[in-house]
C-alpha cells in the first residue's frame, strides 16, 4: 500500500471512530433525557429545566431571567409556621423564625433588594429585620450574597458561607461589581462539610453540595405545618453555568445529587426548596395556599418525590456531560451511573 493510501486509510478510520463515538454519546444523551422526563412526572418542580443545555426539544424553556425580573413583585408570604418567602421571580430569600431570632437563607442581588424586598417583606409579615442573627449564603454568587452588607448593618447578623466559596469571592474583591450587583461581604463564618448552625430552638444542618460552585451548601432544617414537623432541604445551587471547560465541577454536582438522595431517604426529607422560583415553583405554590388556605401544603412532597427530583437533576447533569464530551472530546468524562 502506498503512503498516500495509508494516509487516506488512516483518515477514514479516524473519521469513522469519531462518528461512532459521537453517535454513542448522542444516544446516551437521549437515554438520560428520557429517564429525566420519566422521573419528572412526579417531580412537581421545574428542575427538569436543568436539561435545557442538551438541546432536546422535549424540554420546554421557562421564562428568561429578564422576563422573570420584569414580572410584578410577588407578595411576601408564609410557607410554613416558621418559614417565610421574601423575593421576586428571579431570586429570593427564605426566613426561618426561631425562639431567638431569624435566620435568613440567601440575600438576593444587592442592598436595594435587601432593603426593599427582604427587610420590607419581613416587616409586612410582622417580623423585625433587626432580629436577624444569621444570613446563610448558599454559594458565592452575587445574586445570593448581594444583600448581606445591608442586612448586617440593620441587624448585626453573622454571614455564613462555605470555606471554598469565601476563598472564591475574596479573589473577586479586586474587580468592580457589575451594575446592580454588590461587592462581596467581608469574611465571617466559614463552614466545612458536617457543620451546622444553631439558633435558639432551631438547628440548620449545612449539607455540602459542591457543583454549581465548589463550596455550595444546602441547608436542611425542620419546618412546621400547623404544628406538624417536616424536614426541608434548600438545594443551594442548581444550574451548570460553570461551562464545559470544567467537567470536574459536573462530576462534583453528580456526586452531590447522589449523596443527597441517600441523605433524603435516610433523614426523611420531604420538602425540596430552591433559591430560584423557576425550580421549586415556590411563587405558584404560595399563590395556591393564599387562594385555598385549607388545601394540603403543596410544598410537602414526600421523601420519594424529593429523591425523584434529585435523580432528575442527576440525569440532566449526565446528559449535559455527554453533550460536553461531543464539543470537548479531550475533557475527562463525567461520572456515569445506571439508568
């Protein structure tokens, strides 16, 4: 065989292998999307939106960020005896009331949000922003830490964040914040896996769930529905917006969802919350409660439904990993699991 023939034979073989790998990858993408859609039937959440980056037409996109920001402000509302919603259609905070003050989960985008949405919402609900003792920040993105400085000034609250994300935002302090975004808070309480925060009669476990950022934490706590206790988890970070050049973060995300499934089943977690209403549909559920106060609380899903939702997130992450493998074939392949 001549050198020219060797060249064309090698080129043909390479193209055949690449095409075969691409077909296998596309097939696995479809398998994971199929599995996510099947699980999402009992999801009652919008976490199936996490499959959107794959480009499957069966996943219908929800409203964009701009559309959500422009929607009329939802009212501050009580979801449980000791848990309150304050926020907008883009991002929001949760307020846990305890025997010794308030714990805020996330702080929205900036000082204005903290003053005119979080603090004003608490006052509207009959709560005093000056009694905030802790602000637990799920991860180091500005739409979750943005209002911390204002809340600290009002109440003297301590700011809690994962150690890795404190390091991440400290590296950002040399940059000027984008418009309508706030500068990062000064380092305060840094937590690591296994830590918890206690205030009065309430303990908040800080489940380590790296992925969205490497220091993301997902608070777990007890809420009461007309006096009956339930366990709630706020999933700290949802989207895969770190990009295809960081497959190790997708690996971490997949590992987090699998550990969370085990935790939910073991601990009887029957409520899954988010800090973006597009995922947990919190605004829709609060509207339903307001319209029909005697209805069963729609936030209470049951442990199996919460596990299903986390599995949807896992499948979406795996489908995304397969998609990224097509565009960045040299990247390590993210973790895979059985369907």
